[in-house]
């Protein structure tokens, strides 16, 4: 019986280069598609809220939905071009805050509260992002300064 450890003729299997599940060119396209879908949905919600707030009795679906969807998808496509991770975190914080604020504002105050809640929630998300950056910078500075002190 041959030992695998001592066999000089043992061949190492050749592994193919790692194959990504999707080509690198596809990632930006998928990111843009994600932001277009998110922007389209947000644009529809915002346009319908504005439509109801202005008191229009006509075109709530026939006009507000296509216009809001197209404008939202266009803005989403522009947002999909962003590749800086910090800015992407800002966008997600603003979108999440806006969605939560819209629901929280609509419950007690109706359509006007929904729009105001979206704005307030987006601002809270932006402030949370700024706090995250500030605390992360302070923590990084504290870690760097503690590692640069001379050891006695």
C-alpha cells in the first residue's frame, strides 16, 4: 500500500480559476436595476401622496402612477451610478428613514402626514448616517492613536 504523503509521483489536481457567479460587468447593471426598481416604487408612492394631498379627483392611477414610476426609475438609475460605499449607506439610510417616516406620519395625520413623515424620516436617516461617520472616525482615530503610543 502506497502512502499518499510519500508518493513522489502524486499529482496535484489542477483547479480552474475561480469562476464568479456573475461576470463583473453584470454587477453595475444589477445595481442600477435595483435602484431603478426602488426609485420607481418610491416615485409612485410619492406622486400618489402628492396627488391626494393636492385634492385631485382624477388621474390618481392613470397619471400619478406612470409619471411617478418613470421619474422615480430615472432618479434610481442615476443613483445606481454611485459606487462609493459611504454614499450607498447614506442612500439606504435615507430610503429606510423615509419609508418608516411615511408610514408613521400617515397613521395619525393621513396624506399630509405621510409626505411630512417621509421628509422627516429621510432627514433622520441622514443624521443617523452622519453620526455613524462621526463615531466611526472617532473610533478609528482612537485605535490609531493607541497603537502609535510607544510601549514601555
